[in-house]
């Protein structure tokens, strides 16, 4: 059941973004930034968690999941250490995707040569 | 100097026409398929006794790993050309942008080339995630003080 929801919601988010890319001048980088902010917002208003428990990867793989885990980290940090948690939180739960992307990018770009031509 | 209106019109004239009837279903199908595959994998990882949230993080890391590797091998662009937003919007697109900017800046040196270049797309994404996360933290803290949250 989760797989079907995952497919439908994940597909719908991608289709919506495809529409934004095709119909507006939004570049993919701006779409990524927008999705992350939407992820924080959906977590903040409490609709991310129920969506996530139904659709799993359908919401976590589109970058909503990254924004939501940043917000989750903030929430847990504020619960644990009060006002300082506001600054402690953003890099905690959200660190996984971010660190993975940076480390893999670094390692692979050392191993492989760029395919684009040297200017 | 041409004014910004004619400039925008000129850009519009030269931008390749996209066919939504074609791109929309492919984005839906490929994006959906990626998420469904991820869900399958999450289920398998959970069966090995991993906690739910960590199982999904494992999937995210796997997708980042594969997308990053395909980018470095020069294969991601070919796939994304077909799949469009189905691959460029999920975390695979994020990994692709980070890796391709790393590859492009590699020859300019390891510190100010690759070191700075790796953040071309990752930087904005991380910055706005942290900014909106902090804003949420402030609101959450105040609401908590007021006894609402």
C-alpha cells in the first residue's frame, strides 16, 4: 500500500515541478531551494509527518525530506536545550543527506575526470 | 541597450519549446517509479531490523550515492534528458548538481576550485534550509514559551 502512495505522491510532486520548470523561468536550482523550504513549512505546520507515514519515499526522496529533517532537528534541539537549540538544530538531522552529497561529490570528482570539454 | 522587456522576449524566442504533454507524464512516471523503488528498499532495510526513520535515510543516501556515481561517469545527463523532473527534482537531482559542479571546478584546484565549486548548488539549498529551519526554531521556541506548542 505504501508503495502505491509513494509512487503517486512522489510522481505528483515531480510532475508539479516539471510544470513549474516548463511554464515559468524557474531554474532547477531554484526548484530545489523551493522544495527544501516547502519541506520545512510542511513539517512546521504538522502535515509532513502524516504524509511521510503514508507515502514514505514519495515525500522523503523529493527534497521535502531534507527540509523536514532540518526542521525535525531544530524541534528536537529546542526541546532538549531551549533557545540555543534554534542554532544547534539545523545541522543535526539534516546532516545525513547533505554530508553524503558533499562527500560522494568530492570522492567521485577526484576519481573520475569531468566529461565536459576544457574551455 | 535593449530594455528588459525586449530582452525577455528575445529569451522567450530562443528558449526551446517544451512539450508538456510529453514531459509531464514522463516526470510523473519516472519520479513515481524512483519513489516506489525507494519504498521497496526501505521495506527491505526495515526487515533487517533498522528503525523506520533510519531506513528511509539509508534509501536517501543510496540514491545520492548512485546519482553521484552516474554523474561522475557522465551517464546521469542522458537519463535526466529523458526523465526530466522525475530525476532532477528528487534528491538524485541534488546529488547530480553537487557532483557536476565539483567535477567542473576540479581542474581549478582542490581548495578554491573544487572546495568552493562543490557549493554552487549545495550552498543555496543548504543556506535556505538552514534559514527556514532557524525561522521555524524561533517560532517554535516562542510558541513553546507561550505554552501553545
